């Protein structure tokens, strides 16, 4: 039996690449959720101008999922509410309280929706009620 160097053996068998994870490994990298993508489509369909990942505070790195342009309106699509995600655990929930209170103090109205709210059309209905006033 001949001896093949390990590096050559690996080239010969070309092991399958690892499956990509659903979320990036880098901390802080944000992937647009299904709810965010759907809400962006709804806003475009209704001709509502918006910014995504809007930094609303100069002294913190806080960002809102959506800022409705021309209104002091921030919209958050809360993910992981049924799966024990960040927004439902103590530390994440407390951080969200601080962020949303700061936005309110800065004069923003904050609307929060679940992915189910977005998919059912409830989110766009609520946004339209405020924007069309």
C-alpha cells in the first residue's frame, strides 16, 4: 500500500464544503428578515418613502428597522417572538425598552409589529393610519 501525503489525499477526495449557516457569524451583521422584506414591499406598493436601518440617535449605535421619511415615525419588525429570540429574553428585552424609550424622548413615534402582523397586512394598515393623518 503506497503512502499518499495528507494534503494530496484531501485534494483527491475534495470534501464537501460546509453548509452555510442562515445567519452570518460576524456579530452585528444584520440580515433582512422575512417580515422586513415584506414590509418594504408593502411600503413601496403604497408609495411611502422610507429608510431601512435608520440611525436615529447620534450618541448610540441604535438603528430602527424602518424610518418613514417626512414623519418622525420608526417601525420595528420584532423577530423571534415565538422561538425565544433576543427580543423575548431578559437582556434583549431590557435593551429594547431602553432603545424605544430613547426614540420616544427624541420625538419619534415607534410602531412595533411581529412578522405575522406584517404578513396579514396589519402593519401597513397601522402605518397608513398615521401617515395619512
